[in-house]
C-alpha cells in the first residue's frame, strides 16, 4: 500500500518512517508518515491477534509458549484511535508454526493441549470480534478484515512449490479456504459494522504470481507470498474503492 500511495507523491522525501526504521515486514511496528497529505499509515505485526504468553507452571516440557485465546494482543491498545483499521490473520495458524514450535493454546489459566488449530482460530476471532464491538467507535473508525489469500503449494505434504508461467483457468479448489470461511462467519455475527475484503477467490487463479525461488532464500521456494507489484496491489485497489465510496466520492 505504501508503494502504491508513493506514486502520487511528488516529493518522496516528505514520506518517512516516524522512528527512522527501515521498512520491513519483520518489525513489530512501523509508522509511515506522508507529511504533505497529513496522512500516517501504521503497520503492527500481530500475526495471531491474541496475546502470546509464557509457559504456565507445571506445563508439559513440550510447551515452550502459549497463545491466550481469550485476550487480545496488548498492542491492540494502539489501534483504537484511528480512522481505518485493516486486519488479517491465518497464515501462522498451522501446526508447523504452532505445535512444532512448542506453542499451545490457553484459555484463562487452562492449557488446551488437544485443541485443534481451527477451533483455536475461531476462538481467537471471537475474542477479536468482542474487542471490536466494545473498543472501537465505528462512527469514526472503518473496520475491514481481509480473508486468507490463496496459496499454491502442492504435493502430498503441501511442501512443493512450482510457480506457473501463466494464470490458470481453473482454481482447483483454491478459491475456498476454511480460514476465510471462519472469518466470514465470525464477522457476520459482530454487532459492529465490519467489511470483509474477500480476496481468496481472486488469488486462486494466480499460481504464477508467487515469490517462488525469488525469495530471500532461493533454495526454499515460496508459494505463499506474492511478488510486488502484483496481486496485493489489487487488494489495495479494492480497499480504496470502499473508502472512496464511503466518503461520497464518485468512482471513475
């Protein structure tokens, strides 16, 4: 989004990260100010949305950390005083990024060692929905939730990545995602108005658009993330269309 907006800025020096940090997805927080337009875009890295926690007392040795499914990430305190909030989650809700790393689920003081990731994800989203309903003034703040983007891993263990040369004509079932279905289901039940940016189907055709072997580590192909410019730019175009429509601006 920042790159897209930069195309409309004449003096590139007027755009800067407020703490002087380099713009990278690995940092916990980035604040990019467009000083000529009185605009600031903040990025918060909270991949689970809920609060990570330490190992509880008397936990089994395999438990190295927890996710507190009934508590929002503490960084959410920074999100309430804003004009637009855009959420997404799901990419890290896998066994490899959780259980194999020793991270298990917790509700209150109770460990939920046998809880499936799908159940935990829905519990976390319900915590998020409750937070939106009670903490966000939707008369001021527009809230969006982007669904899970399609990935194009293949093979029995979904560990093979072969980037195609062209967009496909068949989604091969990748236009559906249980994660996206959960997001849509939870958002439908929120009292606050939340707009779902449902991007799963549109990316399903674009097996050609992933990073592949052009990643930071070419020996490990990537069929989850996207090349830029590319598919994520269209997500931003869709978002902008919603914002312009809400503000009463006629779309050309």
